[in-house]
């Protein structure tokens, strides 16, 4: 079974790489152990797939080499993917912060990718183990298939119950490629028993500015029975290292607001003033933590300033994260130093490529990770097809 390229993994990156190369004339085989292609696409965005973000730029990605993603992202942009979505007649809408979702269902994105693969004559083998990979005389061998080009598109180990594995790293090690230690990202934090007050208000959410080190995101935070979640928390989790604190600004101009409340309702207690600014269960938890029993009129301004500090910088020291089981993506992965940023080809192993989440490029929450899957997939697909003597392809497919 002779192919021009074998692609390992039928996720977003693998399918678009396959379609790109196939449509340019390459004979492409995709292998996946799952019984369905694009399983993560199907569950993404609450079933509507947040398929890209109009604000995509390289600064929205984490990597040991922050410049690596620039080339692929600029050569196949969010607008290119949107044009593909529109060509397939898929209705979409912007939800918030540049995040684009299908109006209907994430199934439409998978159907679109499969349609593109069909146009490219791509063969997809599902429920198939990759097994041992052979490499000799410039050819790769996977099961009974052989090709001069092999693409690692098996993603990262986040959400193993969806079939996610660390296979990409195993293959990388097999070929002597370095891997940046993978870690869960876009993942909820766990808090210890000393924060039981906040764990008991599970389900409460509110807009915050969440900070880890120098990084800050303004979105919602959600208190959970294990700790902290919600978009703002997931965003900063990607930048967090164990032992670091996470701080939340609940109310930016808290000092002024508290002083105004003191004048307006001097007989009220702190909880009542906080409940004007925050969800009532959170106000109650904070009032308990702060522990001022007096009426507001009897609280000195200096004391109120301390309360304000808690509201502008509520600090937690997470005990950890909920791990790969709950992480939306994996940070780290195949070291970008091993790859060409234009083609995704391994510098030291000609014909071997790595794309998508398998690589040490991790996007923010909000469609950025799929955009990386599409951009890196197209980069590899184009590179594969350029090696064929008979074809050419436009950069927007
Ligand atoms: C719940 C959830 C929601 C998400 N929502 C969004 C969103 O709305 N927007 C966004 O941008 N990102 C979202 N993401 C992240 C996004 O899904 C990933 O970044 C993206 O799917 C990565 O694409 P990929 O093709 O590199 O890897 P994957 O989609 O993970 O595909 C890898 C493929 O390889 C196969 N595979 C793995 N191991 C093996 C093996 N050993 N043998 C054979 N095959 C194997 C898998 O079955 C899979 O089909 C979400 C992630 C999760 C978990």
C-alpha cells in the first residue's frame, strides 16, 4: 500500500492537512484509533465548535519559541478558514471576543473536513492502531502502508476519555525529537481545605480580572466544589506554575464604592454593601473571610481600604489543577526547535512532520487552538504536495 503521505490522527489538524495534500494530488492515508473522525471537534464549543477567532495573532499562543507560530498563522489565517466554512454553506455567528461558532452543530465542521478529504481522494482508516513505525531508505512504514512522508497529528493527552494519548511524544522520541514537558492547560484549579468558604459557593460566577504573574485576563470566573474555573481562570491556568498565586480583581474601584456605601447605609453590615457589588453567595463568603462584624458607619476608612484591597486582589494559592482529565488542551509537546515553522517538517528527519496540539504551541481559550490546528495542518499539507512533481495549490485552497 503505497502513499505519498501517511497522516497519524484524524482530528482537525490531520484532516485539513490530508485534504490540502490530497486536493493537490497527493495519495494520502489517514490512520486513527478512534471509531469516528474529529471527536474533539464534535464536543467542542458546547457542540457548536468555536472553530476560530477573528482576533487571532501569534501573541495569543504559548510556546518556548513565541515566534514559531507566526509563519503558519499568517499563511493560513482565520479568514481563510472562515472562507472555507462559508464555501460549505455553514452558518456561523460571533459569540463574544472574536469567537466564531457554528449556528447549527460542530458536526458540520467535521462533515466539511470529510467532504474536503473526499475531494482530495483521501483514504481514512478508523479503529486502527498505529503500531510500530518503521523507517528505512527515506520511507516510513505503518502497518501495511508505506510513504515517504509521515505526519504526526495525534494531538496531546488532554481528555483521555475522548481517545487522547501521548502517542505523538512516543513517536517523537522514537525519531530522536525533543519534547517540551507536556502539562495540562486551559484547566480548572483545585483549592485546599482552607478555602472551603469559596468551594461551598460552587456554581457562583462573576466577571473578574484574573492574574498569574504578569498575565491578566478579563472574563468570568466560576467557583466550583473543587476550586476555580470559568474562562478567566482557564486562560491564566495555561501560564501557571505550581506554587504560584492567582489573584482576582472582583471590583476595580472598590474603595470608592465602599466609602459611598458607608455614607449611604451606615447601619448596614459589610455583607449588604458587598452584595450590591457581587453575587450574594460570594458577598457572604467574602464577608465571612474578612470578618468585620460592625455596622458600616463604625468601620474606619483605613479598615474599609483593607476590605477594598481584598476585592481588588483576592488571592488564592491553588493546590494544583484538575489535570489532563479536565484540561481543554495540552501545553508543551514536540519542541518547535525540531521543526521548520514554514512546513512543520522535522529538521533532522526529512519527510516527518508534526502539527496541531502535538506541537509545543498552545492557544488561548476561544477558537485559537483550532486555528492553530488548521494553520499548521495546511502548512504541512502544502509542503507535502509541493514535493509532488505534478501539482500546485493556492494558499487558500
Ligand atoms: C472539551 C473540549 C472543548 C474544546 N473546545 C474548543 C473550541 O471550541 N475551540 C478551540 O479552538 N479549541 C477547542 N478545544 C481544543 C481543540 O479541540 C484541540 O486543540 C484540537 O482538537 C487539536 O487538534 P489536533 O488535530 O491537533 O488533535 P486532536 O483533535 O486531539 O486529534 C488527534 C487525533 O489523533 C487520534 N489519536 C490519538 N492518539 C492516537 C493513537 N495512539 N493512535 C491512533 N490515533 C490516535 C485521536 O483519536 C484524534 O482523532 C477543545 C478541547 C476540548 C477537550
